[in-house]
C-alpha cells in the first residue's frame, strides 16, 4: 500500500516587508556556530585528557575559523554545520543550541564573580 504524502505549500511572506524574519535555522546561526565550536573543542580536550589554557583555545578557534569561516563571513550554512555535527558528534540543532546556552550561562556566572 502506498503512503500518501501531504503537499506543503510555501507561504510567501514578502508582503510583510520590514516585519519579515529569516528562517528559524538562519536566526540561530551564531548559536549553532558557537555550539559546534564548543562541542568540538571539548571533545578534543576530553580525548587528550587535558584542560586547555587561553592560548590553546585561541589556536583552536583560529583553526575553526579557517575551516568554517567566521560568524560574519561563514563558509557553510546552518544546515551544513548541523549535518556535520550529527555525523561527527551525534548532536543535532537542538543539542547545539543547548550547548551554546550552557556556555553563555557559564560565562555569565564567571563574569558575576
């Protein structure tokens, strides 16, 4: 028996003008970018069983930028980064957003001290 698929119609929101917003994934670009960076860095630290100092993190971040581009000038889309993350770290969009959220909370706690 064939499965019926429901056809999805795309809504043209161009009439929204200045109130138009980017797709959900694109609005989450920075969080995905930094979530992937954090996940990768922490994974490498765990594998090497060391905690990185600032210089080591800065070196890693420079390599990350060389690979993925910067936040302002990315080489890949959100979906491509999420697909990469799933393949290498088994973390999808929501997990990367959670990693980024936890990282921000840690930074806020450190700044409050």
